[in-house]
């Protein structure tokens, strides 16, 4: 694999495939994009390969672009997020001509209304790694919840960017995909620049207890949805 790899997380019905499909229009500067999808998200309307989960790693099937491309690796809500982040680190380490672009989270804003603790904890875990947080399906009854979510991360001094994506305007993909790191996690930073306490093994959501379990596990509220 050669090119740029974006990691894509999203809640059910967040519209992440549809939004990012705009990266494949002929007039788009991101032409040449290729989607790497879990089986439950495969979509024949976009250029893609599928991946399966084997031995805590992504295993890809299908053809890939011969020339450098932008890859969008979609995480699955059926598997542990932390495991998939570790597998992404392994992928970037083994594919020396592949570099990380952005980590982007898409949230269906309807879920913010009466969100339970598992959804809130999932959002917190995803946002910890994210460069950009995109809110979709903004409506009158969830607008205040979007504002509260944005204000919460601002109050915690998270550097991630936030976008509220509407139906009437095209998504600002050039800004969303601009490869500047805005994540609070240092797990994907160059290893030679990291202090020991910032290594992936010591990351808030990747660190493990002596028994192998995560110190701060991320719930899976959207599994099989």
C-alpha cells in the first residue's frame, strides 16, 4: 500500500460513507480515493476493498490502486476500538510507503439526545484519538446537545476540530482531510520523538492491566447495529 491512510470511525447512520464519497468526484483534489470497509459496510457504489478481522489484525481482500492513493480505513463497531487502533499502528509500521492522514469521527447527532453512559464513553474514547469530529443530522431538538458536546471538549482543551455538516452545503472535505495532527493522543506520533509516558503502550485507552485487560476500556454500544 502506498499513499495516505485516514482512519474513519462513526456511529450508525452517521452518513460517513456518503460524505466521504465526495472525495471521489472528478473535480475533487482527493480523486483516487479508495475505501477499506468492514463486511457490514461494503458498498458497491464506491471503489473499495473489504477487510476481515484475524488475529487482532486487518486482513484485506480485493484489488487496491496501483498508484498512490488516499485510503479510508473504516473501523467496525463490532470490534474493540482500541484493538483496531493498535492494528492501525501495526499496519502503518509494516507498510513503509503508507502515512497517516487524519483520524475522523462521524456522529449521528440524533444519538446525542438521551445518550446513555456507554454512548458517551464511546464518544470520549473515539475523540481521544480524533483530529476531527463531524456532527451529522443536525436538527432543532439536538442542536443544544451538539453545542454541549463541542463545549465539553473545548473545556477539556481537546485540540480536535469540530464540524457540523448539513445537507444543503457540500462537506468541507479539503479542511476535514487536511493532514495536520489535532489529536490529544500521542499514540500515532513518530516514536523517536515520544517521551516514554506518551508511548502507545501508555496511552489512556491502549494501556493494559497486568491481566491483559484495558485499563480504560471503550464500550461497544453500536455492535451489530
